[in-house]
């Protein structure tokens, strides 16, 4: 019998281009490309290699995104068009007849094709369908069926404040599951077209038996695997948690909840989304990106899971020192010029500006921004003392970028982000800027030496056309001398690995999901290394913020006084990223999804 394998990697944020750093899309994209790499290298037998499909939402124009603040618009321009033939095309045509429009394209990675399927779901309320003898729109039919299959009370869930988001997840999951169902049943449907049994059997024998595996990242796609299980569609399924919703709501208190075996949910948990998240119980295997997430899944949902850590796409072994020098110079000259223009021609020497950074979603307490700002105040006193003692040039200034935004902006003022009027800010951005000012860390105090350390809020999704630095995330991180990630709730921390990929040292909190891996990091220098872990779990607050300040000061001292040692720290950070590449996690996912043992 002919056989064909297919692995579908699905998630709400999937798309041909990433519109933010460190998100689920980065993981989905890395999984697909790493699978292609394993096939290309022959690690996965090419004769039995699966087709790779990435599935996600399609936002065709402004306003079609359920989150109007994000206003994502799908860009498939860099993908090649699919040929209008073959089994996949026929499956998509069947979906189209059912009112589900799918935009398809493909890319070739190391000689292996990766297909992208983007499902348009925002018009389901205008598509007519019949369910149990009643005429209704497709969106209503999906909700009615979900209630019958699993008991999802969409009438209640869609009336909540986040009801539009819930409906989007349900529609997307339905569309993905319909695609899988059509793909799996294509063989038997083809044979049913013939009345003669012998001809029917012969026709079926000409079509390969399709073995489909579905990997769903995060709760927005979990209804897809639950629906398929309820419909009796025989496929292998894996559900991956990057965090839990009750854990996110508890934030830094989630560690204590685990210790106390307290499975109660805080008031802020979105109940409708959490219900979708609990549907991971229908998966064949549930995975968590770190130990704390694994414990949360068991605590809040009673579901057992295994750990498959995230990785980083790091193929080359060489460090691009020229890139780091050029990017650092660009950041320093940018800051020097903007400060000069905004603050009455008080120009700082560009080469005496020391840029560091933090980047995350704008969850102020969970991401540890109060800790970081308090640590920067301590760092300012330390730098001042070193200057007064003659150990540091009096012109040195440390500027820490806080890259955190509610969403992308198009109305940025001239000289952004040094010039940052409050009317540009929204939501938590306003509070974060006020916290900076309350501690006297605003940039206006830098030129005359009132402060030697400043925090600069950068409320924009950083890119090469963001209206500020105009640098890609990798360029920006390569140019900074260090990154600091003081999270109080961090299931994994991809951004720490992203910094290491660019050979930029970093400071991470003990709570982050990959801190245990640092114990095996090869040390190139004695003592404090290229990635420093600060204990923000077991020691008092004052001690932890002092440790953050001391760690930042350590990187600053080595950068200014001992370039050879600083370069070794950069190499250590790079080693961590190299050691935590995607090969091992992807091999594990492949085993879980196909049942094929990897060496």
C-alpha cells in the first residue's frame, strides 16, 4: 500500500513573516525549518520524510485582525505560489466549497518544501451552512457543533469582554481541523466515486494512505485536535504549552502556588480561553517548554506533560565581530545625535555611550520592570562612584532601552524615542514611562551628569523600518553590550537565547525556563560568565536588585577596561545559544508526532 506522511504545525500567530520578536511564530517557523534541515541532512530518511505544512490565520487587510490594536496584515509576497493540482490542491478546493478560504504558498528550505496555509475566518458569519436540518451561518454552526461535541458554551464565552478573540480561535481551530479531516479522508472519498466495488478498490489503491500528525502550539489551536479526536479522525496529535493562562494571571505568584499545591485561579484568568486551553487533554501527548510550565499544567488542569524545551536557530559557528562593531556604532551615534537635538545641543561623545537593553511583552510586573528600574538607580550610584574615584571616564553614560509596546505605531514623533510625548503612549506604556520618571531615570538628566544611567522606553515593535533606530532585532541586540531580563514569570525566555545568538552577554532571572541549562555551559573565563543568573526566587528583593546592578556593572567594567575578557564573555553567550539549538527538541517532536525513533 502506498503511504504518505504529513506534519502540520499550527498556531494562531503562525505566518510567513514574524511581526514581533520572541513570539510563538518564531517557534513554529523554527520547528518547520529545522524539520526541513533534518530531512536535508538525511537525519530523517528522505524516502519516508513527511510533507511539512504550517497553518495559521490570514489577515488580508487592515481591520481583519481580531485584535485591532495589533492590526496584523498577512504578507505572503516572499512565498512561491502553489500549483493548481495534486491532492493538497483538491483538499483546499473542497474547503472552499464549504466556505473556508485558504491562502497557500510555499518556500524551499535546504531543498525541502514548506507549505504555508493561511485560513481566512473573519467572514464565517457571512457563509451559509446547514446543521441538523437548520440553516445558519458557518460561525453559528461551528459554535453549535462545539457545544454538541465537547460542551463548549460559546453563547456565554462570546459575550465576555474577550469574546471576539475566543470566536476567532474557535473558527481558526475548526478550519484547521476541517483541512486535516479532508486530507485524511481523501482516499476513501475518491474510492466512493465509483459504483463498481472492484474499480473502487483499484482507485483507492492508487492513492497513498495519508498519515497525518498535528502539532498545535498554544490554546488558540487546541480545539482543532479536540474536535478531530471527537470526530474519530485517526491522527497523531501533540499540544504544546509555552505558558498557562492561570499561570500568566498569577504571574510571579505562580511559583508560590506550585509550592502550596494551590490550584485555585486568580480573578483575572480569561475563563473562555482557559477552557480552550484545557482541551489539550484530548492530545495524544502534551508538552511544556519548561519545568515550571509542566507543573502549572498539572496543578491547574490535572494534565500530565513532558518537557521539550525551545531552542534557537543557530547554524554558523563564527561570530560576526564586524557586525557587532558596526551595529554598536550606529546605536551610539543615534543616541548621541538625538540627545543633542532634544536637549539643547548638549552632545555626548558617541563612543562613551554604553547601550544595554531589555525586551518583552508589556507585562510590567511579570517581566520585572520595577526590579530593573530600581537596579538601574543602584547602577547609577555605582557608575558615579567609579567616575568620582577616577576608575571610569567622566563622559561615560549607560542607556538602557526598554523595548515594550502595546502594538506597532505609525505616529511616532521626530527624534523618537528620546522625544516621547505622553500622547504617543497607550495603556501600560504610560505607566512604564511614569515609573521611569518617578525614579529620575529620564534621559534629560544624562547630558549634564545629574544621572549617569538612564532608561529609555521604546514603545514600538523594533524593525528596520520602525521609525526610530530602524534596525532589525538581531542588529539591535548585536549592537548592545548586554541584555537584561529580570522576569518574575518566564516559562522559557527566547529573547535570552536571541541575545546569545548575536554573541551579546545577558543577565537572566532564576525563574526563567532555561536557567538550569546554564549549569552545563562551557566557561571561557573564571567567575561570572557571559550569562549571569540572578536569584529572584529565594533571596530578599533588595538583594536581588543589587545583584542585577552588580551584574550590569560587571559587563560595563569588562567592556570599558578589558576588551579581551569582554569578547570571551560574548563567546560564552554564543556557546549557550549554540548548545541550545533546535535539533534535539525537533527530533523529540518528530518522535512524538510520527512514532519513529530518532538516533
